[in-house]
C-alpha cells in the first residue's frame, strides 16, 4: 500500500500533459499505465497510420514539434518516440505495466479520498486524474451479432496491415477517418472492398493552399467551447474528419473521400442495418448521408471564404477550388457476403466509453464521465482527453494542453500560478 497526493491513470499525451503541469508545480504524483508510454499508439493502431493533424499542431505543455517537416504528419511509431522524449524531458514519474483494476472512494484513510487498486499493489490518493482517452472500447453494431461464423469480424483497433486478412474481399463498416483510410489501403493491396457508409464528415485535406486544420484554427472552430454549442451531446458524437495524413497534393493522394474510393473500385453501400447469417442488409440512405456530409463541408468552406474576405487574405491564399460531388451508385439493399467472396467484416464505427474499473458515481447513462472542464461532481476526481471535453480540440493532442492546465489549476486549488502551455521546443521528431 502506497499513499500519494495524485494518481494519473494513463501515460498517453493527456496524462503526460497533466504530469508536466504537476511537475512544474512541485506536486507529488504518479502515472499508472497498463503498458508503456503511448501504449494505445503502440498496440491499437495499424502499421501505416499517420496523425490527421499536421506536425505543427503536435504541441504539448513545454514541448512542440521542431523537425524538418512541420506540414507533414507523424506516423504512429514516430509519435510514440515523440511522447517518450517528452516524458523523459521532465522526468515524468511513469509506472509502466501497471493495470488499474479499481478506482473507488476511500473513507478510511484520512486525506486520501481514493483507493486505486492495481495488479501491482494498492495506492491511496487525494486526487485521481483519468487520462485514458476516449478510445476505450470499439463500437460494434448490434446487427452484427447474427453474422455467420464463416465470416471473420475484426475492429479497426485490431487491424495492423493487409497481410493479416484471410483470402476474400473485405467489407468495411464506417466511412469516417479510419474507415476510408483502411478501405484505401485494402484496395491498394488488390483486395475487393465494399464500404457501408453511415454518418461522416467530408473535408478536403487542403483548401485555398492551407491545411484544413489551419482553417479550423484560424476561423475559431477548434477553440469553440462546449458552452457555445446548442446540443452538447450531438457535438460530442461528431464523427472524425474524413481525412488522411498525407502530403501529396494531387487529387488521388491529397484528398481521401468516398469519391476517391469509388474511382478506385471500392463499392459504396448505405448504412449497415444488420447481418443474418451471410446476408447483410443496408439502408437506402447513401444519397442522404452523402448530401448531409457535403452540405456540412460546403457550409464550413463558405465560412472560410467569408473569413478570407473579412481579414483581407484574398491575395495571400489560392482560389477556392472545392471537392467534386460524388456520382452515386445504384442502391443495394441486400448482399450475400459469402456469394460475394467477402471473408472479413472490418468495423470502423468509432468507440464507446468503458470504465468497468471506475467505482465512483460519475458515469452518465451512456458510460461517459460527467464533467465540466474536466472537473467531476466528486471532489478530487478529474478527467482529461475526452472528445469536446471543453474545447472542440480537446480530443486532439494539440488541444489537451488547455484542459490539462485547467484541471491541474483546479486540483491545486487555484493557488499556484501555472506556466503557459507553450514553451521549449522538441528535438526533431
């Protein structure tokens, strides 16, 4: 049994950002992680994955990218090294290979409000910061429960590369960032690929000569707070942008959307309703989903054009050339997967919150942690790194620095003057 002031659960970018502020304030703490620093980027990402955000956005408290390619996109492996160097730069007190089994209220240990049970011992802490991120459990549609055992079902979290697939085609469920990227990789490897298209957010990789994330920042979208949106739950369920981390500027490689996938031979279908045995059924909503995504994209690009005019950037940026519309295929309502030689269904339908070890009454009906700016209703219990936790960029590496500073300031009683979130520069990644 060990007593400590603060336990941080998770040693990814969110936990490390919290640790940086605690370290600078001289506050006693430890980071517990089931694996190593950045474990999910090591064990739950496919081999070719790159960040969606450009390198210049890979900013953490006291640390930012200073390599030779600020407009490029870090690979998952490069990000692991980046975060390892960050942790080492301030001596983050990481205890690796320590799985948290329970976090519960602790009535019997004086100032220690929580009991943190791990597979390596028990900690008693005054504060606990949950920094395990939003990627807890892959969401697998209920409709797949009746699928035949002849067809393998895998999730994007388990996918590594095309060599891991058995013979036959692959049906991808989901058309957000992960779904389109994996479908693109599979079709490039010569596999037959189909995609069930649900809600998605279409976005050009670059517009008027600048990366989409540059415009999201410049127009204030990334700094928008949850208090400013009319529907908080809908905002937090927003799908990831239909982007890929590649710098190629031609239409084939710069953008990756449904139009590009279809031009390469990917079969597009409506939302998956379910699978009975080997027969999959689909909604007749592909046209509606595509129209909704295009409408949202054009509204955003309209806002960019208005911003360009308002601040006088017309001569500084390129003309506004917008992505072409998708030529929709005929709708398909049913598909016999075996007859179509489809041996695998790959689910890229997002994630659900999952905290079976959290035995403190802060969970909402959907399993998420109820909080405001990272502060829960239970004194001493905090969370960092959730989608749209406070700002729209809270779920990105770049945005977590704001939430980490706010949480640590509250944890310390607001009595410590914390440093600004920007600072020293990293070595080349």
